C-alpha cells in the first residue's frame, strides 16, 4: 500500500512512505519482541543488570540474589541463548557477564534510565554502596576474595577457618564477617554450594563412582557426601545421575 492508497492522507508523503516501509518489516520487530521477552521477568532483569556490572559464577549470583543455584541457572540459559550474556570457563568454574555488544549496553542503559524515572528514591545510590561493603576496608575484602579463590582451587580439601586465618593473616571473626558481606552467606555454606555444584557436574559429565566424586569434592566418606547432596538437591546422587542419563 502506497501513500496515495491510504484512507486518509496526512503529513509528509516521503516520511509516511519511510515509516510504512519500516513498520512492515515484521521480522525486525519480532527480534525486538524476543529480546524484551527475555527481560519480561523481574529475576531475569536483576541477573542481567548484575552481570552488566560484574563477572560472577552461579554460586555468587545465587548468594547475592538469595536464590538457589538451579533457579539462577534456569534464568541464565535463556539470557545466554539470546546473546545478552556470555560465559567463560576457568578450571572447574564458569563465570558469566553481560555480552560486550551494543545491544547489551543499550538495554543496560535503558534499564537504569527507566529505574531512575520510575524509582526516584534510588537517585544518588552508588553502586559501591550495594551490599554495604563500604564499612569494610578494601584490603579485608581483597583478602576474603583471595580466601575464596584458594578454597575453590582446593575444593577437595577440608580447611578450617583457623588455618585460613593464619595463612592469610586475618582475624577469624573478621574473616567470617567480611566473607558473609561479600558473598551473601557463611563461608561454610558458600563452599558447600561450590562442592555440590561440582559434584552435580561430575555426575553429569564423568563416569567416576560415588567414592571418587566424594573425595574430589572434599567429603571423607561416601555416606556424608550422599547425605549432603540429598539435602541440597532433594535427590540422592545415584538417582540424579540416572535421571540425567535418561534426559
């Protein structure tokens, strides 16, 4: 349909013709609709916004959002398939961040601008204040992150708070307090989540038996590992593996 065929002829002919040609490119609008669909969920927007500001693993994202790791993974998959986020593997850990694309940057900017307009109470809030980390010295936070990296690199070992405190020259109480502030839960709970995530991966991707997996994730006995895994995933590790084999 041309300009002269419109029921009512208003405005500039060339401008109307240009608008008409663009609005009929339905595939382009479908792409936009699909992108907005990915952000049509509050949790998904939170995760995307978070990953625009930092690179994190599933465990840390879960801690910051106070969600389970499987729930976070559920939202990460469509964000990744849509190209809004990317990931990289470093040893046994997978880290996620917003994609370095114009599309992701534009959506991030749009989200923040809408928040400024719709949530005026947030004006002036600085990103560095999120999580109340400003009350701790930056050196303490740096040490805690080093402790975290050390523990994840030695996930098969049982290391006490006292040993960590001596090794990294930090008071045990301070270590526990700052660790909870940085990662959202206790050191023991956080590392347990890492162990369970690794155990699930080994069950899915390897043929290791339960005793071998127990040892690799830091459990001195298979029975303790089985109890911990069932408590975390609500299913025994043997059944978890069988279910994965049939999917």
